[in-house]
């Protein structure tokens, strides 16, 4: 029996797999940091919003 969190994780994994496949088709090679972030997202440790904010902080200065 699937719990809500396990089914959410499965949906997240499916979406991540599709996004990575599309990126690879376009010739994009994911970084180790991206792979870690996506693993955290799939497991529910981080939300998309958190990942976007962390990415902005790494690449944009105020």
C-alpha cells in the first residue's frame, strides 16, 4: 500500500527522470550539485522553491 509521501516521491522521481532525460537529449550534463539537489527533492528534504532560492543565491549577487 502506498502512503501519501511515497506516492509523492514516486511522482517527483518520475518528473525528475523526465527532466533529466530531456536535458541529456539537449546535451546538458547535470552537475554533482544538481544531482544532489534532485535527490533531496525526490526524498522530500527540499522543495522546488528551496532549490530555486539556493540556486539564485549561488549565481546572483545583490
